[in-house]
């Protein structure tokens, strides 16, 4: 009888996913089609099946199937299965073959990568994306034995077990093969998409590239260069990255080569694919391929949830829905958050929020919907419920829950969701701008929005976890500057000549203090009323100068629709000093670049005429901060959240005053932020004839429809 403990890719190609798992089956088809796949072997499902019949493992798996188990008990049962697998030695026959394969793959140098390949992974019915293990840099036979067991054990991690049950699968029947592959020490790497995920109807191939290995790109921690290839005419367009100061990571011919392989793989599998590639020692390699999953339309964000048990209620802060396994974190644990986890924390800080792009959802004890952290999660499209008061005590580690960020409710289990119906968007007299944190997130709505009310730099400046001041002091600001430039250029291209207002840094001290190098930040009782806004940037001119250099580079790259929005201006002399700093950078305000003021304090609302006399291209009203200052309410506090009233007569009076002052000066005026779309206040903005309203991406369609209705009512009454 032939030895089938480990098989070659050629042998795996004769089998289907039920024998070698989805990842290995796809890889084998690529290899058999003479595509450049690194040398690899496969430990088939049959070895997993044999290994899991070991008495201790089999007993633990049987216990996992007890229908009487609640969520917590099932999590403990899953832990027991994993522990049994890790503790059981690899059978001698398999260990011998693993040692032989290790010796063969080691001849290439660079170590071995070991990847799980479940029979249900990368399939149309269930992706199991990111749930099963991959281990890189395996450099010994003993390390290879342990890595194979880790891959097997990952089939029984808590999230995979709950996911299987929610899909109606029996987690005891999960089967896993393992891919043993030569690890490519990538000089460059990236992804290629057979279609643009944001524009599925477009006949283009998208290629993304970074320096080094692809793990950082796949995890979402690095922003790649992005190219678009048109099969119709062979044209290559650099969508993001590159520039005069940085050589491109891919030449046009290399993009065309990768795009050609991507379409060849699509023909092979009969559907658009998502391909991971690497380049080393003068050669390109294809590391894996999986079906391309399209994102839902941005407008499909108000789900209908069936059969639910409510665990918690709070403030719905992001109109999205996410399900997953609960993970409790503190801010210093942010790097270990698993992809798709439901993050539970006491408080949502800005520096925490920028790292939660991969989270399935976020539930927090404290905070309100207008907090800075909530704003960031809205931009990410991550479901978020704040102000629950007791999430950290009610939701246990490992529980599987569904978070409805629209209604502000947390439900038990992974619930079925159906998207709400959407129709065409009506025209409106008032412009509807959007706030943008991550440019790529704005792509689906860019053709419809009238401009960008805030291109916010929180993500660019804070995602590193390092205090920008420390980066300035240590001379490591180039990457920061380039990230801002790239973000501006990408956004301006996307919005095609419509206004893009870049908001300079406005991070309160509590957000900065938690960063590496933030020890010298003052400990303020109420940071939102403390050292922030343009006043802080004028006191720290190195950082402001960095932003101005980035803006100038973006203008040189053709991003001529960008303008500078100066945040949280308290005094007229601050605005004047900022204009002087812009001139000192080599940019003439109102000539080379537009400059506008953000009105967020009663003082600036009352003295706006002084600023307009100095020259302003637009006025942006930060409504949430204005409400905070007028009513003396901390917008981060859940205790006073019920008192936070954007339609308070004092707020409305100041908004009317701002509009009148700007109109008399002939200056464009936009009311921005989540409070601007308040049910009553939006009508006031229509009657006061504001030129625009700026909202976050998820609320664009709803705001557009409500505005159309209000404008129709207003015109009927006129």
C-alpha cells in the first residue's frame, strides 16, 4: 500500500477539497496549470482523521457535541479539544515523513510556512476567513511537528466552533488538511483581485503591492500601492502610492504580468479570484487563490434581524452589524485582537479605535455616539454600541454575539441578517458632503457625494501607535508625511474635482498620552476642552509643517481640489497665525490652496466676521463640539448623553448667526458631524439655507433622502 501520510501537489490535484481542503486544492490546481507556485506538500485530511481517533482527543471531541452546552461551556469544551491535540505526540510514521519533507524544503532556504486547509475553507458556503492557523518561519523538524498540530487544533478554536454551529455545521465534523510550503523571503508582495471589489461591474484587475512579506497587507496593518489594469487596452493606472520621492514597487510590465495570471486563474476556477503573490530573487510566485467575495453596497446598512435574545442595550454609534466571539481588551492589548472578534472594552479611545479596523464589532461600557472613537469606527464600517454600562461584566470572553450598531442592541448568538431594500437617491438643493477617514472606504459613495467635509488624519497619524512628536524628534516622519500625501491624492482622484477639505490634526491630549512617546502629555481633566486644535499645532510647529509639506506634495501630484480646514479655532489671532504658517511653507492661502475655518466654539461663532475679514474660502461648523461647548456637556460621557441636544435653542441661534455672517461675506458654509443630521436640526439647516451638510459615510443615503423630503416641504410652505 503506498504511503499517503504526505502527498505532493501533483497527487493533491487528483483529489478534491474533501480530501485536501480548499486551500490545498486551489493551490494544486494552480501548480498543475504551470503557474509559478512555490514547492509544497500536503498532509491530507486522512491524517487528521487518524490522529483525532486518539482516545483523549476523541473523548474531547465527543464532549464538544453535547447539545446541552451553553456558549461558555462550549468554549471550554473547544479549549479541551485543542489542549488534547497539542499534548498528543505526532504518530511515528507521520513524524518520519515530516522530517523527510522538512529536509527537502529546507534545501531552498528561508524556512517553511505551514497553513491550515479545511474542507469548508475558501468555499462558497463558508469562508472561515482568518479563523484557522498559519505558521511562518518553521526552521526545524520539531517545529514542523508542532506547527501541524497547531493547524489541526485551530479547527477547534472557540471562534471556529461557534461559527460552525451558527452555520448549522457540526463542529465535531470539521476536517483539516495542512499545506507545507517553501517560504518565500519576499522582497515585494501583495494581492491581486480579478475585479475591483468596490466596483464589481468594472472590467479591471486590481493589483496591490508592499515592500516585504504579505502578512502585514493581509492583516490590514499596511497601506499598499494600488494599481488598476484594464484588460481592454492594457493600460496601467497607479491609483494610490508612488510619487516623485518614491520609486514605484511595480513596473507597468509587472502589473500586466500579475493581472494576466489573475485572469488566467479566473478562467481556471470559473469565477473572479483573490490571489496572494510574492516576488523574490527575480521571480514572481503565486501563494494562494480564493474566490473573490464582494462587499455589500454601502447603502445596504440597515439590517433586519430575526429571532433575537437581547443581552445589552446602549447607544448605537455605527449603523452596521457584526457577529463574532467576544474578546476583552485593554488599550495595551490592541495588537492581539483577532480578525472578526467582537471587542469589549471599558472605554473607546481614539488610539484604540484606529487599530480596530479588523474587528467584527465593538461594545463599550462608556461613551456616546459623538465621541471621537465612535467617529473612527463609523468610517471603518465596524458595528459599535457604546454606553452600555455593563458590557465588560455581562459579556464573557468567548461568548458569540451579534452587535447591531444601528439600533444599539447586542444579541445572543450569530443571527441571520437580511439587508434592507434601497432605491435611487433623490436630488437635493443642499450639498451632501461626507467625512472620510480611510479613503478606500469612500469608494462606493464617491460618485454620489458632493465633496469631502473632513479628510481626517487620525488614521494616518495615530495608527502607528507612536506619538507624532516622538517621530518628529527621532527623524522618522517621512513615512507619515507620505501617508498623508497618498491619502489626499487618492481621495481627490476619487472625488474627481469636488472639494476635499483636509482637516489638520485635532487629537486631544488623552489620545496622544497613550501612544509610545506620549509620557510628557499633560493629564487634563477634560481633554476635549484642553490642549487641542489649531492652537496646539501652532505651539508644535514641526507637526503642522509636516502636514503642510504633505499637502504641498499632494498639490504637486495633481490633487488641486484639496483645501485646508483648520480645526477648533478659538481665537481670531490663531487663525491669522495659521495663515502665516501656511505662507511660510510656500503656499499662498486662497491662491495656491483653499483655507477654511472650523467653527466649534461659541466664541468663534460670535466673532466669525473677524476671521472672514482675514480671508476664508469656506466655513465648516463642527456641530457636535459646538453643542458640547454651548451646553457645557462632555460629549464623551454616557452620563450626560441624554442631555446632549443639537436642536437646543441656543445652538440653533448660533447656527443661524454663523450662516448669516457667512452668507453676507459670500462664503460657502457646511454644517458637519453626526449632530448635523439630527432629526430637528436638519430642518433648521434647510430653513437657514446652509450650503451643505457633512455626515459620515454610513449616513449619506439616509441624510440625502431626508433632505429631499425636507426641502420639498420647505418649498411647499414658501
